[in-house]
C-alpha cells in the first residue's frame, strides 16, 4: 500500500485516557515497554516465572534454526497442574473456576478449582483406560459445557495433544481433521443447546468416523441433551458414555512433567487453499504467552475479578482466553453455552448483572449485532460491575468501539482492541488498559515483549502515515512451532515473504498513523485496487457503519472491466429503519453519497445491496469470498464453514427482489 491509501480512519480524533483509579493500580505500567525492549529474552524469562516449573530451563530461547523456535529449553512442566492443581495446593481450592451457564434458563452450576481438579483427574484416568498415551492426539467435538474444558485439561495432563473442532463444523470438516492428525479417540456429546433447542453432535461424529477409515477406535460421549442419537445410534465396541467411564474413575492421578516443547494442541484454521492448516502450539511458551497477556491486557486481579470471554472453545480465543490463560492465572470465569438471543436478546447482559462480571471480552460482530438490536436492551440491566471491555477477531469500527464503550461501558471503561491470530497463540498488539490513551479503531502498538512493524514490499518499515504489511520482527514464546506434519508449508506461508529479514508475515494489511500507532486494515487479500487506488475493505465498511441507518456492512472488490475492481457493499439496516417502510433506492443513494463524503468519490460503492444477514464463520468473520461470488454473479462457492449455511440462500432470494 502507498500514500494513495485513502483514509477516513486516521481522521478519527477521539482519545480516551485510562480511568485514574485503574491506571494507579494497573498490572502493567508504561515502563514495561522499555524494560522489555532492552532485553526481550530476559523479559520473557521473567514472565515465565508466573508458572510452576518442575524443572527450570537452561536456555530461554533457541533460535539457532529459524523459523523453528524453542523456548525455555530443558524446562519441564505440566499444563494441567499449572491450570488446576497448583491453585488447590495453594489453598484456593474453594475458589470458583467457572460459573457455567447453560442455555436453558436455571441450568447453571459453579465449579470450584478443587472440583475441577477431581474431574480432570478422573477424565485423565478414563482416557488412559481408553488407550490414550502421551503424544497421542485426541479430537474434541463438543458444545460449551464444563466437560469440554475438563477434556482439554485431561489431555494436557497426559501430554496427549488435543484438537478441538468447533461443534458447528460439518462431519466432513471433522473427518479431515481427525485424519490429518490421526486422532484415535474422539470426545463428543449427544448434543448441545442452541437457540432454545437441542442441536445434535453425535450423528456428525458417526459420519466423520465412517469417513476416517479405521483411524478412530473410541468415542467418549457426554450426555447433555438426552436426545435421540440418530441412525447410527450406538456402537458398543467403540462408543463409551462419559458417565460410565469418567464418573466411576479415580480422582487420584499423578501428573507427569513434560518438556517445555512438548506439543499441547493442534488447532486447524483455514488457509488460502482448501486444506486447513494444523497450527501446532507447545506447552511452556504457549502457557507463558497466554498467562502473561491475560493478566496484563485485561489487568486481571484474580482475587476480585469475574471474567467472561464469549468466544467458542472451538476457536483459538476459547483456548487462550477461556481455558489456558485464565486458569493459569487462577481466574473466576463465566462460561455460557448458548446464543446471545436465547431466550431473549438481553441474555448476555442478564448474565453480566447476575455474576457481576468485571472483565468482558467479545468480538466486533457481536457488538454490531447488539447495536442493531438497540441500546434499550442492555439499558435494562445493571452493567456497573464492568471495568474493562475487550474486542478481538476483526477490526472494530470506530462506531462500534464508541457504542461498546458508551452503552456497555457507561462511557468509562477502557476498550482493549486486541490483535492476534491462531498462529500467534496470544495477544500481540493492543492498548494497555492502565497506560494507553485509546483511539477508537486502532489496536495501537505491540505489547511489551512483542516486536511488530508495518513494512513495504521490500520489507522496509514504512514511515508514519503510510500503509503496508504487518510483520512480527522477533520470535515470541507462544508462536506456532510448525504446521502439523508440514514444515515446508509452515516456512512458505509465514516466513518466505520476508525471508531475508527473518520476519513473520501475518497476512494482514496495516497502517501507521502520524503517531506511529497501528491500524489493522484486514487481510491483504481484502485490499481492493480500484482504478489504481488501493482501498481497504475495512475503511469503507467503517464509513458505511458510521451512517445512522446502517447496522452492519461488508465490502468486497468485484472484477470490473473499467476500473479493475469495483467496490460492492452488502448492508444490513438497523431494525428501526427496516420497519419504517422507506424506499431502499433512496437509502442506497444516501449511503453512496455518505461514503463519498467520508472517504472520497473513488470509494463510492458501485453497488450497494441491502441484505437481511451476512455470511459469517463460527468465529464471527465475514466470509467475503462468498459475497464476492454474488457480486461477480457466480455460483456461490463452498459454504461448509459458515455458522449458518442458509444465510447465502437468504441473501440470494432477497436480492432477486431487485439489486
Ligand atoms: C484471535 C483470532 C486472525 C485474523 C487476523 C486478522 C483478524 C483478529 C483483530 C483482527 C483487526 C483485531 N483479527 N483480531 N483484525 N483487529 N483486533 O481472531 O484468530 O481466527 O486466527 O484470526 O483475524 O485478520 O489475521 P484467528
């Protein structure tokens, strides 16, 4: 990207200083930036002191064979001991680890650290009984229930890397992951509750197992809904009920210590080609990264805070910021099974009020949905316990940031916009809640210990005020170690673009503003080129969302004979606008003018389509690829990773009514 990059984002001038009381007591202070930069390796060694090591490391970082890193070399530890046993051993066994809230109302339970430890030990014994040994992979396909966390920790306790597959993924997606990492055991449930009804899981596992050759030997099944198990029913030689195998197992289990570089889990994420990438995280470095960032970026005070991350456990955020980070820090967390509108659109706010949530972490897509539903809904609840709000997954538009801060955070709480990836394992770029004067829409700068930059095509840092590619310039403890079984693809995907500089290429476009703060501009493949001008999808989406009639917007670049690419926008209107019977043609004209005014005539969408929904992945990312198919009048491509695969039909039928 060049100076031609048009920018309405950098015109954003609002700044929010940290609340004085928070700043005075902040876990991480401004001097940490310098301290970490002076000796990064020593800084990380200090952070590693947050964990319990059975054997100390002899070398903090081995970067002799880049890009293959080893952290805390020679150190030994057990991740489940760090997340559970050591809190019980320190006399905090009665502390609540999770306030679990099921989707059906009144279906809730609170689990203490002592109870969690017993469950993890029982599950570790049961998995051993089912044949799981150190190094074996276990696939997990579960709803958001406590047993899911228990299974992950039991695997970690045994040194058996887990691979959690989101419960909404298809049987095919599950099968390809099972086969890729050769998981002999699958843990699942009969189903989970979503949108007020049981939603089956076990039939998809049966189908996936059938498609996986003879890889799967045992399937451990939690009874959650009691629903019918489908055509394949039950296979007595393979299927085992959790309540038979785990409930009767011993709660005594002696953990083994594993090498710091022992694999902890594999998490699959989609790449640019069809085959998903199995991101490998190892034990010591990952746990250091997730624990440090969870404590620092959320300013966690474990004694008093109640923390809630709304991510699904099948996503990396659910791993680092629902399980490993919070538990390593001895946090009390909320975990919620269902959707935000069950049984009513205020469910999340009701949960915050009930449990006195102080730290809240969610995604921009959720925030925009709540904006669409209207501010009167959260206004009915007491949200005064909140003292910090986090955002992750996509760039947060200034409008959504302001709404979040004002409506949910009473105009007082800091908002931490955290940039990171499955690959980075932990937050890399974010404001510090007690230090940073936040700018709506900017993730600001690399946190202490992390080194990031925005570079041009040649890998040279761009000057302030310019855009380019986001890179991480130094190794960090929670970095992915490789792609499961594919070192070459690992090198190729992340380390070949800026090989001579040795930078990690994140695949995101970004810009430094005049202060040198970083603004994320979306994936580099989301950058459009219209008549030779580079336009960012994020910036145009932001401009659209800043219009009072718009709830949500997605922009794609569609092939255009005249201009190379043309801007096509898909827009969801706010509920009150949809209801007033106005003419869409008028609104479209108004929005085109609005974008021209906000950014410039070049950014004016060629086409604006008013739609009822947008296609999103389960982690809330808009699938622009599918919208591009619509914009270019093509057959819509593969929809299997959509959270709701009927959305594309809805969009198509809606558009037939007139574009
Ligand atoms: C944690 C997670 C990673 C991609 C990343 C970027 C986008 C995430 C963001 C953000 C702007 C933020 N992304 N956080 N973009 N601002 N605060 O989302 O992991 O699912 O692997 O996605 O998400 O494009 O490259 P993952």
